[in-house]
């Protein structure tokens, strides 16, 4: 999975998965980088739009509590500053 490309909204594919609440794909993405020292970089990566938000915030905005929980359990900072 490539998370380095951003769409016209300034989101990478991980941001999209989280916002859509695609739990299976979010879990697969996290598993694909398990043990990678850069794992938190993906989880905490900010969008490159005007809001500079995180995947956790996008999941919450989409109402996907299961994804929010998974991200938090995977190390996402629920108190991250935007």
C-alpha cells in the first residue's frame, strides 16, 4: 500500500479509508506496517489541506467509532493538536 500520494483534498489513501470507515482496509493497512518503526508516522500523518487533521479526526468526523478505537489502540494520540 502506498500512503505517500495525496489526492486533490490533501488526503492520502489511509485518510480516505478512515473517513469512509472502511474498517477492513484500515486494519489491513495497519497490519501491513506492523513492526515498522514508522508506523506512528502513518497513524499521526496530517492531511496536507488547510486543516492539517489526522486520520483519527477524519474517522470521528465520519462517525466511525470502531475506526477511532482501532487507531487509538494502535497508538494514535486522541489529544493531538490540529
